[in-house]
């Protein structure tokens, strides 16, 4: 069967899933999905607390350590920088010590055939520790298994990394109150490979492609470079 | 394993496999599906009965029945209080030693929470109860904590735990019937979470998560048919599931050790590399590796490449003009792919040195970022905030199949010409997490 090549990210699959499932009280609108497909991201105006904390996890605390013991986090395109105290970064330092062998920010790509399409899944995992996939999530709210168990992100990772059977979500709750300042709570939840994972992923890719076809946005998922992979 | 060992302590090197721990298995299903009977097939179980379901069970084993004591219409003692007394007095451990119990069955998890722990908490601290006799928000927090402590205490006695639960259905999906945040505690702490149901005339246990039920499957089990209770295979069914799960966890741990060691060897090679040529040789060699190893080695090579390039070309840059010149030289020195990666790295490098990119004039300039403390920073993007706040009232309507809510069916619009994506070399764009 002749197949056309398509490029999809787990982030697009997640947007489609949230839209179709009407999660967050239907917060994700059709226009949001279209923007994601077209690659029209809302420009970030400043570095937020969550993003800064994620940068600490992503790049390691050492990079931002200042001579006075504080941590100054900057983002190349942002007009502000956020300074964390050593105490606020304690959980990240402890986490780094727990996984000294981790390789951060690994780009992972792979193919899956869905109907008439040959789909390239492009993603980046926060960290690989041997055969364990680690993903960091920051939020001001307490998060738990139920927030991620249906996610297509970890399903995509497990599909793309056949030697891995386990994904660990590191959940950092950034509790910022006037009374106590910033306090960081840390927890984890794990997800495992299961029978039917590929079928679940295929189903959502199919739905995503159907959405793109019906909204005539499929071309955005077929940039010039991927056409060389057409069968 | 490291030789260092004293009572109560064990030193485990980061690259060593973690010894298999005791497991928590959750079996949930509709009434009459045989959950309690199935739990008796665990390895030498002690059954803690909070639900009066023992009478109907097949193949009964040792059991302790917990009931609440009510005198003159007043609650004197809850079943959970008795359970706590048993544990705290040390008699529980005596029983475990005497009968060599290996597994504790909690039957049912939901009843333990709703009918035993919740009244116990309200009885001891009335502020946990509301006027309707239920728990307050604070009470639910205490309930979750109490349950968590109980599971941790039992596991601490080197026992496996099987929690039997009734099933309930929400948004078309079967899940264990439990109160408050305890379901989350259970899902997070368990290793196996299986739905027991009838498929035709066969009883089936599925640990795999599906669209119609929750599951957790550390062992990679397929859908399991439960043998007839008179069959020999049935007698140790749950015991075997737990044994296989432990073996799997142990093998993951072994594979993990081997993977860490293999990647560490490559990491050492990358660190020792002094030329771009040596790095390229390592990258080519990594192509023979399995995917998971390969992506790690390639990431390490790229990191090293960036830092070597920075050392070679960017060390000692003194002013904005020099930074601009260095930026312009990148595409001249490396190929397109590396140029893009190096571009991200350059902007990050420059920012930390106090320079930033002026998009309008396409030059590097002195950075004038405003410093904020963590407390002053915006917590989250407004959109994300709104989304999460609404989450509490979220209601799933659509089904992730083609038959999804027709409202959501999209209609084809007039074809629009695809927009060209912007060039990425000069402007740092952060990829989606």
C-alpha cells in the first residue's frame, strides 16, 4: 500500500484528545487544535514560575547556581529572570542526586503506520535513566495519577522506546502563598507498558488525521521534508 | 549487591538493581464476580473482612472479621479502631509470625474507608464530620492520610497486600469504588490493578488499562482467564500473578542496571573525546545500539559538541558586537542540523553571560532582564490557570471513538493555503514540553 508520510507530535495528540473528550469543561476549543496543527503558538511574554522551575529540572540546577547560593533562572527569549532560594530548589537537588545517571532532553522519533499514512512521531523526553523514562510536571495544583493516566504522551514514549516498560512522572507542586512564600511538594506516579498500547495510540492518531482532513489542515502535518519519506 | 549491611539498613549503589519490594495488588469487580474467593488464592493470606462478604466466598482461608461496636445507638468502637489496636499492640505481627502469613487481604477497600475509617476519624475528631454525618474536606484529607499509613504499615511487615474493591462506573469507565483521594493513593501505590468481570461464561481479570476500565500492569500480563475454582491452576492464581510481577520488577531492575552501565561507558567515551571527529565516530558507532540507548548516546554527543564549539569559538567574547559576529558564523562552521541546535545553545549561553538577541535589529545586545523572586513571578499562564480551575467541574462527554459527540464532528472548510513556518536559526523558540 502506498502511504503518505505525516509528522505528528504527542502534544498535538494530547490537544486533540482533550478537545474530543471535552476535558477541562471544554476549555480546549476547535480553534486551539487548529492553531496547534498550524504551529501557531501563543508567544510567551515572560518566564513564568512553572517554566522557570521546569528549566531547573531540564538543564540541571548547577547551570543557574549563583555565588550567593541562589539560583537565577533565565530563558534566552524572555525579558525577566527568576531567582530561587536554595531552599526552594532543595527538591530538585535531591531529585538530581537520586538519578545521577540520567540523560536529559533526549529527542525520540519513530514511525507508525495508520491506514493510508506513515506517521512520524516526534518527541523529546525530559530524561532517560537507563530504560526508565522520566517526565517532569510542574503545577500550582496538586497533581496525581488521574491527571495523566489517559495521556498519550507516555503512551507515545513507550511506543517509541521499545526497551522501556516504565514511565515515571515527577510531579512538582509549586505552592506559592503570601503567608509562606513558595513551597515545593514532590510526588511521583508511574505508568507501564500494556497490551493494546499501540492500538490505543493508533486510534487517536486516526482521529487526529480525520480531524486534520475534515478541517483541511493535513498539509500542515506534511512539511516538505517529510514528503521524501512517502512510500 | 553491596556487602555493607546492618540490621534495618542496606546500602544500594545507584547502578545496582533495587531488590523486589512487597507488592500491592488491587482486584475490583461487580458484586458476585468472585473477588473475595480469588483473593484467597494469594500466597498464604490473612483476610481482613470489613464487608461481610466472607460467607459467599469459595476456598476460605484465615480471616479476621471487623465490626463496629454500637451500644444504645451510639458508636463505641469502629472496626478500624480494632484493626489499629491489633496492629499497634504487636498482636498482629505475632499472628503473622505464628501462621506465617505472606499476604494481607483487605476486603473491601471501599467499606474499610467509608464504614470504618471515616466514622473512626469523626468519632475522634468531630471537626472532620459535617452536619450530614459525612466527612468535611479536611476529613477527606485525614482519610487519605490514614489509609496511606495503613498500607505503608502493612507493607513494612514484609507482607504483600491484596485490596479487594467493588467496581463502580463513571463516564463509561469501570473503576474501584473508593472514597475521596484514597483511590488516587491506591492507584499510585499499587503495582497491579485488575478488573474482574464476566466475559460470556468465563471470569476474566484484566490488568491492562482500557477505554472501559482502569488498570495497572507492571508485569505486562495479557487478559487473564480465571480457571475454574476446582482446577489446580486456580489454587495459586493470585499468588502466581504476584510472583510474576515481582520477577518482572526484578528483571526491569536488572535491565536497568545493564542499560545504565552501557550508557555510562559511552558517556565516558564522549567526555574523553577531544575532537569533532572523535565525536562523530562515537555517534556512528551508537547507530548499532537499541533505540533507547542510541538516543541517549546521541544526546550526550550533541551536548559535548555544543560545549566544545562554545569553548573553541565563544570563550572570551567581550562585547555585543563579538556575540553578533559569533552568531553569524555558526551556519558557516557547521551543517544545518547542528547549526539549529547550536543556535538554541548560543542564545542560552549568551543570556547567561548577559547578552540577548534584538530581533528587530538582528544583533546581540546587552541584556536588561528584570530580576524577580520566585514569589513575585507569575505562577502560571492565565490560560492554564483557567483550565485547571475548571477541572473540578469537568465533565467528559465524548467517547474517543468515531462515534464521538456529533457536536464535535468537524466540517470541512474552504481549503486554506498552508503557512510557511518561520526560519528557526536566529530566533530562539522553545519546543513544546
